[in-house]
C-alpha cells in the first residue's frame, strides 16, 4: 500500500535548482535511503517531507492526504537530526516525553510510553540524565526514541550517524534497522555513505544535482547501475570506453582487446562508442577452462585493505582494479608479473550517460 | 617550569589597573566614613538611609528597572530569536542599531523624547505616569546594547534552528518552542542582560533629571550640591548595588557550569 507519495517535486533557491522533478512512492513499512554527494538535494527533499521547506511545485501525499503546505508541527512526522538536537534543558525522559506532553497526553500515558521507548533503545538507566551527560551515540539513541515516542506516520533521519565514530556508527546502524523492522515504521534515511545505504535500505534513491539517477534495491543499485554517476558513486568501479563490434553478440573492442557483455547493447550499432564498467571484485585470475573475457594483463600494484587485497592491473593501455578476498591460501603474483584475468559477460555493464 | 614563571609585564599592568580602580574607590569610601571629626563611622550612611527622599528614589528606580527589564526581555528575546531563524543576514544591521545608544548621548535622546512627546498628539509629559512611560522607553533604549548582546550570545551558544525544527517535528507551535526550549536555554543570558540593565537604570541620571522624575540618580546629584559626605556614601551604595548584580550573575553562571561536571558513561 502506498504510504508516502512525492510527485514532480521541484525546489529552487533563486536561480539554483536544488531538487527537480522528484517523484517516488514509498510503501508502508519500507526503508528508503536517499543517497548522494553533498549538494545533491537529498536533505532538501527530506526537509520538504518534514515541512521545513516548501516545494515550488509538485505534491507530497501521506496516506493519500496532501501534506504539501501543512506546517511541520501538524504532519505527525518524526525527525532525527545529524546534530541530535536534544533539548539541553530537559532530561532524557523529558526529551522523549516532550512530543506527548505537547499532544496533551495524560501523565501516566506519557510515563508508560517513555519507559517503553527507553527500553527499546536500552537506555532505561539514563532517564534522569541531561544530554550533556551522554555520549554522541547515546544522544542519537535518545533522539531516535524521542522521534518514535509520538508514534509518527513516518520517520525521517537526516544523516543521523555522520557525527559519530566508526564503531558507534556501525552499532547504531544495526540498532536503527532493528527498531525500524520491529515497529514496521516507514522510514526515509538521508546519507552520503553508500555502505550505510546498502546495508540498511529496502530501496535506495541515488541522487545527483537535484535529480534522481536511479531507484532500486541495494542489490540492483550496486550490481546494475544504470548511469555512469551511480556506477561511480556506489562502490568502486573500473570504467573504459569501448567500440561496439557486434551488438547482437555483445562484443566490443577495447583498444584491440575483445570484450563481451551479455546485455545492454540493444539499440547500439557497430562502431558506436559506449562506456563499460566492471566492478573490481568481478575480476578473478583465469583458471583453465574459463572462456568468457579472458584478458592478458600485467600486475602494476598490490594493496592490502584488510579482508580484501586490491590488485592494480594493466590491460592493454587501460588500468583496472581487481579485488580478491585475503585468504591465507591466497597466492599473489608479484608486481610486474604477467597474468590472465577473467570476468563473466554479465559483469560487463554498459552505462548510459 | 613554564607554569611557575612570573610574567612581570602582566603583573605590572594588573597591579596598575587595580590601583587605578581601587585607590579612588577606597578614597571615596574612606571619605564617606569621616563625617564625624576624628572618628571613623557610618554616620553618612545613617543619614542617607534616614532620608525619605533616598527611599523614594530607590523605590522609584527599582520599579522602573523591573519594568524596563520585563519589557526588554519580552521584546528582545522573540526579536533576536526571529532574526536567527528567519533573517540571519539582518544581524549586522541589528549590531549597528543596538550600538547606537553608545554613540548618541543620553542628552540627545531625552531632548528628542521631550520635544516629540510634550506636544500633541501624544502629550506624555503632562502627567507623572505618562512621563514614566517615556522614561521606561528611554531606559529600554539605553540598556538595549547590553540586553541585545546578552541574548545574542545566548542564542549563539545553542543551535536555535535545529532545536526549533526538532520541537516543531514533535508538534510544538512557535509559542511552545519559545516557552519550552528557547527561553529555558537562554536563562543565564537573559539574567546577565537583566542584571546589567538593572545596574544601568539604577545609576541613570540624565533621563530622570530632565523628565523631572524622583529617581536615584538625580537624588545623588542634588545631595552632591549641598552635602559633602552623603554623596560619597551614596556612590559606595551605588557601586555595591552594581557589584551585587555582577556577583549574582557570577554565582548563577558558576552554578550552571558546575552542573555540567559529569562523567560520560558509555
């Protein structure tokens, strides 16, 4: 069932267009991330859903009710901010209960809900603490509980983990997903961190320059990027310009080296130039019997990245990265060695602009 | 080793500043105690406290100070809040406007008030209570630099925009945001502005003198024309009031800082 619907949203500040022709429908209980670099319009879009910004055109509907020009305090939307935004003059329990107090709920009801929320974030012990007595991670947990206490129709999170260190970020990421799934609340999550978006979301909206580049599941977004921007932004990627040889057979010429793709050349003609992309982890050293895209290469550099080893290879004139798991049994070539690498036809992605 | 090294330059200027400030003050205090020949005593203070005109001036000035502070706070807090939220670019303009009372002498202000409000349509100088309206308006202008800056510094210490948005997303109206979030977090700043305004109003002379109102400032001047020791005692009383205000400010700010000394537990 469609819960949130944004239709042809446009927002500009003077001559600068922040968001353009943004349309999406979000299902009840879905976790959708807006992913993109700084200035791509993801936070502006979220703020329009919250009511802090008004679109120049387009509509925002929640449960089929038009919210576009409803003030933020009448939307029943919970929001979590990057800077936590806990009220410094209130204790943890007062912060969590504030929305209910404003809604004029009775004291026993407020107390019960606050206890429930603090149990949800495992912070019952901290009820009487003030925000300045909490760590960043704890403050963000309280901010989450505060936003959820009012039982909002939709939960909005604006880069909630950006200000936290790596370990806490990972913990809280799992916590957010656990709570979201437990409550089944529709959630919009803004981030510039692809790992966060990939690990948390049911769907990802990749944005650039105020426009949607691609909407898809994390699997689709990572494995089948539709545009060059998505391919480059989500995960690391090797790209090369090639010439179409036979569009039906999916063959292409990369500076004299034959490359095959399984799909994506429909509508292309022989001699057309196209951009291909191959993920580093889709390359492997060729074993006997492999027949798809077996390419001669030279090892240029080897870098250990912990669980992964990144090998820089040169195929013809082009440099590519190849990632392989760092197993104890792994026998790595030496820099300067010649080798053969392979990737499946499916791994060769044809990118549109 | 470095921590123990004495900075003689700083020490010299520190001592010089203390002498410059305290020697005249001590001289005034000492003089105020010498009303009776050959005896050090509080006779001058006794006479001041026994004078009904002193208490009249004291009561009047306190009343005017309280009204001034009340109006200033209810005027400046929402204004500065609004400025931070909606027109942050107006801040330099506000900075200039609020510094004007330092540039324009009080005498110019009071003549402006008298010329404007002693003739129709708004003839406010005819009755005492309407003149009091004028004097409070003048006090608000005189204390504006202190009140604005105190509130401004307070607003800068909190993330006004995000806190407002957080409260709004929880259902708060503008009034509730101001009442529940902004003002409680500006308590110390407001108190600071209020106490400095209080001290300013209590010692103010020009407005009350030209508007002929029985404030403490004109009383002190009148005493100075005919008496020798009582004005010195009054000067010390006036200083004490100011120091008391500053002491209160220090006490509350220390207490507020002290509350934040907690260990964060992960």
